[in-house]
């Protein structure tokens, strides 16, 4: 066995270091995902100039959509890498990818630079989720996994919360940074460029900071013993680099779907766009599944996997993708529009509307932090299927109440946002508990990476349909959001197709 895999069993201290590294990684994920909506429009306004200002909205939507496709691709790509070379090494590479390429956005001179760099950064963000979840679940004992899954979901929402707090204090923040930059010797011209237009360049460059986590991970985080055992048995040798062609084809198909629904393809009819979407989804699905199916065929031929396991694993991947698609489409197609809606509402007679968008994001983020932990604990106590069902019903009720019982901005609005934001985000505490239980160690990172992140493609398409629905409803957020909330009905039925894994150990 090589020195890379000959690590001693994880001590209690090493387990906490693993959890800390993963939580910090997910928190920075959440912060950087929430950062672009805060500074994206100032950045695009700067890059496009006065003549291109009319295209700001189009570029903003395209960058969000390619981010979601990149995260979906990264979930499979880095999941594959984690199953092949180990969780710790692959997680280090994923964090390096999203940190460095986020930082490089600060040097962009064209709008398309942002789109390309954000796409590459999102590969790492999608991969970090699947790798961190696999590593933490394999290192921590079964009885602790429910609460830890909740912490995983909460960590990203802490990042979203920090973005909202930063937005509210941005003016003071910029003033403090200006003095700091000048004190370290930067010229007035350089400082002014870094801090112009809501300091988007400085904030993007600061996004490279999580790269420092790599040193912490390599020094203190042990490799998964379960993965080490799989490598010792030779199971990891069945992964092939050539299989990644399927992932790239799937990614291309997903980007093609985004294009036909974007303003850039306005000349394409709705019927043609729908047909391309259906074909593209099939191609993307088969492409992202390709590396796992090839692995399973080789492992079966080598006698290290039972033939009946192939179908079971693929079925679990499709089940997971369905469950995640419901949750992600509900989030990105409905509740993620809440801050923008808040900005359009008039304040009620008792309150003045300052920072409506930021206060709404704070309310939904705090609700999400509470609900992700509560959902994971509930799933650990009452069972996976009944908990997911209750979350779907709760999401429908809370979203409909939020969008249809509020016509002004005030305390009642924020309470409704807290509940709707929390309940619809509760799934992100549930998935880190349930998805690792669906896959054996040899394909866990790839399987759960596909399951969670394929839902991002559906969410990207659905997010574009929300804009279409708003046009159909004369720009009404409540009507469009209410229609999109119906997606949770599908989830109520899908979950009962999956196994109940309460009180069961992770499959080997």
C-alpha cells in the first residue's frame, strides 16, 4: 500500500477537524453563491458600459444558469475523482478550483470572462458538496450522522446570511477597506478601481481566500478508512479517464438547453425549445450516468460487484436526482425570488422599508439554518420517507401562504419569509443524511454528486420558466411563485419509491 493511503485510523480530534474543514468549505460555498447576486449587476454595469447596459439582465440570467450547470457537472466530475483518488485529495482540488477562479473574476474585463470563470468555479463548488458529504459520513459514526447532516445544510445558509449582512453594511465596509488598502501601499488609482461599483472586484478577489483551507485539509484531515479499504481491494482501479467524455457531452447538452431558453435565442419558438429541452435532458442524463455505468460494468466483469447491484445503483441515482430536482426547482424557481419581490412591495403603515431585500434574505437564511438541522434530526428519529413527505407538504403550504397572504412589506412578511425559506430549505439538511445511505463506498461520492447536482440542471431550466410565468401573469411574483411551488406534489410520491434507511449503517 502506498504512503498516500497508509494513514492511521481517524482519532476523535481528526474527526472534528474533518467536520470543521467540511463546514467551512460549505459556508464559503454559500457565501460565494450568494455573493454574485449582490455584486453581479454592478459588475456587469461596469463591464458592459453605458451602451451595453440594456443587456445586463440577459447576462445576469446567463451567468446564474451556467453556474448551476457547472455545479451539476462538478458534482459528477469531482465525485468521480473522489471515488478514484480519495476524498481528501479531490476535495482539496475542488476547493482550489472554486476559490481561485472566483478570485480571478476580479480581474475580468468583459462580461463573458465572468461567465467562463464562474462556470469553472462552480465545478469546484458542486464537487465540494459531494466530496465533503461522503467524507464526513464515512468518518463519523452512524448515531451522529443525523445532526451532522443538519449542520452540513446549515453551513451553506450561514454563508448566505453573511452575504445579506455584508450587503447592509457595504458602505461602511468599503470605507474601512479603502484605508487598509492604502496603508499597505496600493496607489489611489488601484484602490479606487478595486472599490468602484460596490467593490465588486475586491469582493471577487477576496473569494480566493478559501484556498487557504487546502493547507488545513492536507495537514489535519484524514482520508476515509472506508475508501482506503476499497482501494486496498482494487475497487478504485475500475474508474477510467476516458469515461469522462460522457460528462462533457452531458454538460454540453445542459448548456444547450440553457441557451434555447435565454434571450439570446428569442427567435426559437417555444415548441422547438421544449423539444430541444426534452432531448437535451435525456442526453445530459445519459452523459452524467456514463462514468458510473462503465465503472459498474468493469467491476462486475472483475467479480468485485454482484450483477444485480448495477441496476440498484443506477436506480438509486435516478431516485436521488428526482428528489433533489423537486427541492432545487422549488428553491430556485420560487423562494429565491423572494428578496426581489420584497424590494417591489410597499411598506405597511407601521414600518419604513429600509433594506427590504437584505432583511428578506436574512429571514430566509435564518429560517434555513434552523430548518436544515431540524429536518435531519427528524429524519433520524422518525424515518426518511415520512420526513421528506412532511417537508414537501410544509413547503407547499408555507410558499402559498407567503406569496398569497402578503401584499405589503413588514413584520408579517418577514415571519412568512422565515417559515417559507426555512421549510423549503430543510431538504438541504435531509440530503446529506439520506443520499450517502443509497450508495456503496466505491461509488458514493459520484452517486450522491450526481443525485444532488443533476437537480441543479432542472433548477436552471425551471428558473428560466419562472421568468416566463411572470410574463404570463403580468409580472406577478406571487402567482409565478405559487405555480412553481406545485413541484413539491411530485416529491410526495417519489420518496416512497426509495428505501427506508432509518437505523441502518452505510452500505459497504
